[in-house]
C-alpha cells in the first residue's frame, strides 16, 4: 500500500518568498538563562531541547568544493533519556582519490556551577575514527561532564569535493526545537532540486538570486520556530518517511555547456550500464558462463534453473555486509575470495541467470532504513542495494543471494520498501514491490502441572520466512543477548536453550523451563491461566491519540500459540475457558482462541492472522479492538479441583 506524504520539489522560483523578515545564519548569543531552564515549554516531558540548529551548504566557486557548516545548541534536561545527544558523529565520505575533510571544529559542554558558567571544551584530538564502510569513515566525539541542565554546543565544517548530494536535514527531531534553519547557496551555473517532504511549512523562506561571495548565487533558505518533537507510532518501519525534512540533489551544471544530472529512470539506467562498477562488470559474461553448475542447463523449466543457480550463488558466496549499487573489488575478486558486497553477489547472480537463458536484470532499491524513493525527482544516489529480478512465464520474481535463508520472492524485511527499479539493457522500469509471502511464528509449550504446584516442560519458538531471517540476524549479532531475552520477556527460568536454522530455512529455538509462579493455590484449588507465560498481557495497539500514519508490518503473517497442559492425576477442571473467533468483514484480520480437553491434557490454541503487509491508518481501530479481545480471552483462568 502506498504511503502518502507531502513532497515538494523546489527549483527556480517555485516557492514564494515569505514577507516576514528573518536573520538567517545569525545564531543567537549564548544565554546563561538557558542553563537554569528546568523543562521545555514546548513539551515538559522532553529529555532535551534544541535551542538552535542550523545547516548551511555553500558551493565555493574558487575551489569547486562544497562547504557544509553545522551549528547545534542543545539543552539537556534528563541525560539518561537523551543519550543520542551526548555523542557527536561526523561521517566523512571518500571515493577513489577524492575525500571529504573535517575543517573548523568547536564543541563545548556548558554547566552552571555556583552561579558561574563553566565551559568544558571537546578537544578535536579526542576524536575516535570508525571505518563504517569502504567509502565512509565516522569521526566520533563524546561530550564531557554532561549533567542534567547542561547545554551542549558544537560547530563544525566539512569540506567536500562531492557536489551531487546535499545532506538531508530532519526538520522534525525526536525532541522540541526552538529555532531551526536550512540554507543552500549555489552559483547560478550549478542548479539543485530541493526536495521538501513532510507536513510542516517553514515560517520563513527565501528563494532568490543574489550577488554573494563575489558572484551570482541562487539561495534557498527555510526557518522554523517552536517545533514540537516528532511523535513516533508503533508499526511504522521508518518514521523518517513521514517527518518534515529537506534535501538537495544536483540537477544540472552550465559551464561551457548544459549538463543534466537529475533525469528519468531510463537515463539513470543508461548511466549505470555505462559505469565500470555496474554495467562494466555485467559484461564479464565468461566468468558467469564458466561458473554454472553441472546439470543446470539440462533442467526442464526456467524456474528450476533459476532456483538452482540462485542456490549455488547463495551457498558459495558470503556477503561482507557492505551495501551499495556498485561493485567495490569486482566480480573477479568475488570468485577468488568468495566474499563480496551486495552488488558483486547479486550482479553475478544476474550474470549467471542470463547465461542460462533466463530473462534476468538487476533490481536496485533503497532499503527501509535508507528511506523511500523520491518518485518525483529520480536520482540514483538514493539507491543503496541491488537485488536480482527474473521474468518467468510473464511474472516478475525477486532473489537476494546475500542472505542465506532467502528464497524466491522471500527476502529480508528491510528490502521490501514499496518501490524498486528494474534496470534492463535498454530501459529502467519503476515497479511496485509488495511482499505477498507470509511469515509465521509458532510458539509451542508442552507442560505438566506438578503436585507441588510448579509447572515444568519444554518451549519452542519457530519462525518462518522474513521473520526467520530477522531472528537469525539478531542471534548472529549477539547469541547470549538473544538467549537472555527469553528470561527477560517471560520471567521464566529457561535452561538448555538451543537455537538453529532448520533445513528449510526456518529458525527455531528450543528450551526447557520450570516455574513455581504460574499457579495460585486457594484451599484445595489450583488456579492457573492455561496459556501460561504465552498469554497476551497487553494490547500492542494501545495508541490513545488518533492514528496519523499507515500500519506497516512488512509482511503478511500468522502467529500461532499452542499450549499442551497436562493436569495432575486426581484433579478436574471446574469450568472450561470460553472460546472466541473474530474475522473482519473483508477477512483481512482473523483471531481465534480455542480449548480442547483430551483425557488429562488441555490443548489451548490462539491464532492471529494478518493477511496483508500493511494497512491504511483507518484500520487501526479494528486492530485495537481485536487485540483487546485477544488479551481478554488469553487471560482467562481455570480452577483445578481435587476430586
């Protein structure tokens, strides 16, 4: 389902100048009174507040570089809840021999001590550099001596030879902002598109030609006052898509001749095929032809051939976790080391599929955490991942060989992001990407009630599809933390936890448990919730305010919880729990709760089914009502009475 948001592309003269005057790039002087503020007037519960935020981007005609100047002043009210603001990260990009450089840098922590303002300087020499990828190094700084009440201030400049992209500025932050401004100054010979998304208009704006820095410039200036913090909602996979933000993309240059950069998807596809790190690699067909596994070409159907080639690439090569649409070390190096980035692995998959006579093409996307594509202003810079697409019997299918549990049309949740661009040799096609493969969770408890009132047994947690991929990634990141979550989430003593990927790609964790806290004894009765620790204790759809954004699960899903509970000898159930089944009129949402007794065993099953990957916000009341009913029925108790 398409998510709706405001998108405005500003070029020459498309926004009217606000008649009100505002002094851009004139930060307010440091005010000692800010150190005494006890809370934000915009949101008294905010852990921090932006007093002033400015981003100024200027193309310097004398050097040909872009100057990126940042100025932040932030008030800390509760440092334990404002951790994101206590450290500063400055990414610097490099490509081939060109690289960005950190220029002027000033940062301070201000505190009020005995009525005096005490500044503590952040030394530039204290920076910690982290290599995030082949092309990005992040300089990290920590603010010293931060207390509740501190004011953090930093100014820095990045000198960049890269003019294609102007960094995105989030106008709406998680915390309130008293003063926010965005400025882009570019000479008339270099034209930018300004992409403005979101629902909050600037209070002050200027878009005009000016004589600046000794020549004619086009300036874009936007300012905001007294913005409240952005309120996130559950079931939104990337809320940045709905925040007000501004970014710039190079549209054209006009030196000796006009050269266009922002263009159509077809033109972007043509440039990709001309690029040595994309189209140049796809031409190395001999490497792919020599790698096709024996017997594949003799298979009867294109689907069989495609799945066999995909399985070979998936099992043979390891993804190095680097994303991007261009190869870094090339296909030849991939074949030698068996390790590569997303472009190398999935472009090689495309090459092999083509050599087997399959209609295959690269599918370039922006991942969920990277944000949705700008459909109004096509630009390759927003893309950060390559998939493989095949057309079989008139239907388009998707592969991702970077993930070991992936299969045809079953890729990680983070790769399902509304739109993708299929790049053929002759044209580029914008396609709608809808995840129609169901991902499931099966939670199963096999337990017995002991005579002493304790409950013991086994528990299994099995995930399929995209859920299995997500859980496996979480497990690989920190196995001990993953196992610890079971005890933290259920307050149960689990032992012997074993987690593994099953042959069909599903991920399963099995464990033993025992607990003496699941039964209440009242006289000769034992009172227990037969769902044990799997009962729904709260309604996940608990938003009180009116829903603003679509509900995005990323995948259709079914969650089944099953408890087989053995009743001790000599006890009978005084009254069975009530059963329930709810189905929406359009059959999109289904919930059921059933109870069956078989001898001395009670079998309780709850099933919730969501038929689509996402829903418009108007569905929220239905989810809230159904999950509320589920919580009620899953918290029924039974009384066991001794005969």
